[in-house]
């Protein structure tokens, strides 16, 4: 509702009134001119006054800022967060100041396929290490010089996710970081905050700094190096070999169980036969007893 007390109406009324006064007479023109000059003068005056006060405040607190900076630099502590993920879901985490991982209990008591280590020691963006094995230490890592122009992941019903490996919050361009299915599950669930289907298959569209374009499926992984990156296809033969080995182990276990059952059954038969023979011997022996 456009009422007379609305700010829009008051502003419009003020402009129309000032225009009327300015055009009605010379006195009105002089009044408006003096009003504008007065407002401009007061604005400049208060701005200058505020600037002077701010400069005084900076002069006063500057020594304390220097002391605070020196204190922070002299008391620099390493702060890391170690997170464990299985299929993109966090299973455990710990915050530590220790560069070297000594206690392995965190890893031994959890099932995981990805370890994400966040270095909170340095200012943002936070460097993040993505590894699959238990590290010996967490301080010896290097930030890579590699950058991608575009990194997209397409999955499901044409769901497109822009993979931001570096922004104001995090940096995944760390030497030896591997981007595979376990990483992308982690990224989609925890960073993009999206859902993934049970049958998670995807394609990657990657454009590097040299305008080289790669279209990859989920059998490929990307490894970050110092000044370059590598694309590796997962060895399908190894997967088949592992499946065959698992099948062979299962068959051997079944055969072993059958042999054990057969041996137990055979032993039971022998014991049963021995017992029968023993009973017949006792019976036969009793027939030769003479009563006196």
C-alpha cells in the first residue's frame, strides 16, 4: 500500500518540493544551493574527522598488532584433522598437533577406503591430503603447481558436478593426491552435499592448462604430481585375479570342511565298530564262565 507515511512517498515528496521551491523564485534557488553546499561541507568534514580518528586508533593499536603477530609466529603449532571415509561416509576423525602418526589405533579399529588429512596450520585455503594407506607422517607434503581449467563429473541421470579442487576454502592440488571412485564419493557426499546412487558409475570431463581434454570413465584415476598429473586405468586383470583367488579360497574351504566331515564320520564308524567288537568279546567271555 502506497501511504503518505511510506519512505518512498516521503522521498518523492521531498524531491518534488525541492524542485518546486527551486523553480518558484530566486530565494528558493539560493536556499536550495546553500542547503546542498552545507550538506557537502558537512559530509566532507565528518569524513575527514572519522579518517583522523581511525588513523589515531591505528597508531595506538599498531604496536599491539605487531606483538600479536610476533606471538603467533613464535607459537606456530601444527594442527591437523584426520578423517576416515568408507564409500564417502565418515567413519571416524581426530584432531592432532602431532606431525608424526604414532598411534595406529584410529586406523586399525575402522574400515575405510579413503583418508583425508586437513592442515589447519596455514591460513585458508586448507590443504587436504587424500590417501588410501596409513601415512608414516603428515607434515611432509608438497602443494602442486598443477591447475585444471575445467573438471566435471557426470553421474546418474545427467547429474553434473563441478569438481573445485581449489577455492577459498580448500586446496586438493597436493602432490600424490589420487582422485578415484573413493575420492569422488567423498567429494559428492561431503562437499557438494548431494546423494549418490548405490550403483555409482560416472564419467569425467577434464580440461587442463594446456587445453588438453580428457573424457574418462570410472575405471580411471588421476594422480597429482608437482608440475604435472597422471591418468591411470585400473588394472582389470588384477580385479579378475582377486576374484579368482577369492573363489579358489572359498572352494578350498568347502573341500576342507567336507574332508573334515568325512574324517569325522569315518572315525565315528571305526569307534562304533570297535565298540561292537568289544561288546561281542564281553558276551563271548561270559559264555565260558563256570559257576561254583
